[in-house]
C-alpha cells in the first residue's frame, strides 16, 4: 500500500512541511509543491495515485488544479484541504472528482487516517472490479474441480490447499462448517483427487434417520430381519467398498450408533441387521457436521474416542460472511448457471445491488445466496436485476438522511454528498456509469464514494 505516490500542493510552507513529514513517516513516497503550475508540469509526465491540494492558493486555486489533474488522469484521487472552505466549495470539489475534503486545522493522525483510507480504496476498487468482471466458467484457478465451491479469498484458498494435501492419503477427514457452506462439495473434491476416485462415493445423511433406519442404511439387513425386510439389502459401508463414505451431519448420531460406528472405524468390521456373519469393508470415511463436537463432548453427548477417530484431518469451512470478496464470484456463477438452466441471456446485477449482497451476513451461507439469485432471476423482467428488488428481499433500506443544516462543515458535506449520490443512483436505476454522468464525476470516484458511505 505504501508504494502509492503522493503529491502535496500547499502554499503555506509550515503546513506543507508538516504534511510531507507526517506521510513520509508512514512510508509514503511524497513530493511537495508550493504552487499549482509546477506541480501540473511534473504531473503530466509522472501521474500519481493521490494528490493533496489546498483550496485557497495563487496563481491557481485548488479547484482549478483539481480540474486539470482530473483532465490529465481521471484515476488520480484528490484530497482537498482548506481552512476557509464552505459547503459550496466542498460540494463543487466533490462534483469535480475529489475523493475527500479535510478542514484545517487537522491532526497528523487525522491526515494519516484519511490518506490511508483513500489509498486502500484505490487498491480495493481494482481488486473488487476484477472479481465482479471475472468470467468464472473460464477461471481454473478459482474453482477448477470444486464445482460450486468457488472463491479466491485467502480463507477458501487455504481450504483448497488442505484438500490437495490430504486427498491422496487414507486419513479420515472431518469437515466442519455452518449449514450451506459446501461441506459435501469439499468431500466430493477430496474423493475425486484420491486414489479411490474410480470407486464409489456414497453419502448418508445421519441426521435425517432414526437409529433403526440409520443402522439399516449403514450396515444393511438380512431378509426377514424385521417387518418389511422382504429381501437382503446391502448397507452403505458395503456399497462404498474400495471407495469413500460420506457421513453427513455426524453430530446428530445417537450415542448407541456412535459405538457401532467406532467399531467400523477401528476394525473395518460390521454385521448386517439380523445377520450373524461379520463383514469387512475397505472405505475411506469423510464426516461432516455443522455442530460444535467439542461442546457435545463436554456435554457427554458425543464420544471423545469417536471424535478423535473422525478428526484425523479437520477441515473448517469459513461462513460466507467471513469471505465477502468471494460473493461477486459466486453471484456471477449462479447467474450464469441460471442462464443455462433457463436458456436465456445472463442477467446482470447493478453495482449498488452487488454492494447490498456483499454487505449482507448470509446466515444460510452459499445455499441461501444461490436460492436468492434463482428467485431474483425468475421474478425479474428484462436483463437487469434492480437494486431495490434485492434490497426488499434482504429487508434492507436504501434510504439515507438528507438533513445537513446546522452540522459542522465536514458532516454537512458528507450528508449532502450521500444524498446527491443516492438520488443520482435512483435516477440511473442503479447503473454506475449513468449515475456518475449525472453527478459529473468519474465512475471510479462514484464507486469510491459508494464504498465510503456503505451504499
């Protein structure tokens, strides 16, 4: 972040030296100028990421310098500073593309905070835009072989790395994570990368069956073992022989069944319900749960010895709210998926709508996100999913207060600026480029402002 270059244009020597010294101590590369003409002469040959400009200067004032900088390099962000600025000055500077407005006097800490935030936004905007525009179906790095387990975040990449490391071993794996995070997808990815990939991957949901049914499902039963057992039935352990058995919702298994599972994990031996012959199986076990097994152990509801058998390799899948940078990727994937299912053009989501999706906490994780995208696609007429529709389904509001009378200058500017942006977005139906044109500012500046005010 400190590689970003900054210029300071300030005619007051004491103020200029103070700003330069404060930023250089933070590691920024800073060049200072006492007037606009010399700064602009150098700027045309060497544009920078951020310019800090005083509003009241001669022979060129800050507004004039801002206009020329933005004409030469629209991507350059500007922090305007002034001791005598008015709301009108601030609004004009913002409309011309200034990223922020700081009123003198200000402390070195306040300056560093403002500069750090702008620099972070410069870099974050580039990353987020890349994620939103990325063609997921062609992105092998993001999710090749993981089906819908998509992501470029550090958290999910750690999961992918662990999958690659453990896939070719025979170790039992315990996949832990909230409902809807994709535990089964991880189990399938491990199986496909293992030496057992050509053999069966068999799944059983342990939480969906009572003890009797679960025992029959897992171990099978002999003909006549109970009423309705009209023929011999092989259980999942037999069906998965030489392959992988995925025990989903293992935390919901009763203690009686835990004992029987422990025996299979230890010896690979079991009997069918109603049978006398001991059978052997060669399966790799992958278990999954959304429950806190350690807590269940303390409550004496889950056997500690079974836990240690299952969790040779624990894999924890982060909830979607902890990897927000993956949400645009997932949204794009699900939009493309729905387009294929419905045989129609892929629908688009406005940037304001995408921001709402990224900011939402997603208690149902990826499953909830996919269901919402499918619903939005179905009920949307046309190619664009409106931000207001997304907000209504997330029970969120796009309304922002507009009162700014009697507020300090900076607060008044922020409140007025937010209102102008919201009104422009409404007028443009959430289309970023149109809203930016209505405001008379570059699109990159609008996106930064939306991030700044959590729009």
